[in-house]
C-alpha cells in the first residue's frame, strides 16, 4: 500500500499552490496525493445563517473548478484526489488526515505574499496537532 499524502492548497494563491504541488509530487512521488482546499465559511457560525444554500453551492462549485485548474497547471489533473472541505482549516485538515490515515501533510509554511518569518497560524496548528509527519514548504519569494 502506498503512503497517503495530504497536500493543503489555497485556491486564492494559485501560483504558490502550483509550486507546492510540483514540489510535493517530486518529494513524495510514490504516494497517493490527496489535494485539499478548505472553504472558509462554516467556521464562523455567526455568518452561516446569512449565507444562502445557493451561494454555498456556487462557492463549492467554483472551488472545485479552481482546484481542478490548479491541479492541471501542476500536471496532476488525473493523478491526484481532490477534496473540497468546509470549516476551520486546521480542524478540517487534521480530520481528513486522520480519515485517510495520511503518512504526511504537506502545506506552505506561510502565505505566499507574507513577509513574516514565523509560521502561519494554520500551519502552526497543523504542525502542533497532527498525528502524522508534516512537511512545511517555504515559498520562494
């Protein structure tokens, strides 16, 4: 059985997502790649009653389409399992990793446009609480 590799991307930062996928494919060539994007609404429960079901479905459809385009740009169109999740990024990533019995979680250490040298909040949360190995990739400026 091959290792399950969970790669977290942000569709709002397509170029860094593509770079992350290319690096992950090289570093974890033998694994099954699960690529996940977490839709941010749903985490803020006070907002949810004001977001229509139609708007939520449209956002999910747009996310699926954008994730597919990012996978194609990275040369992984048919070679990865896409996941669109909804809720808190850290919580959803950790739950999916557990469900997949992932050997690795791979994600960018910070947003691609960040000038901070510390870990981003989601990366820190995932690295702190993951039950598998975590690969934090520094995006080259």
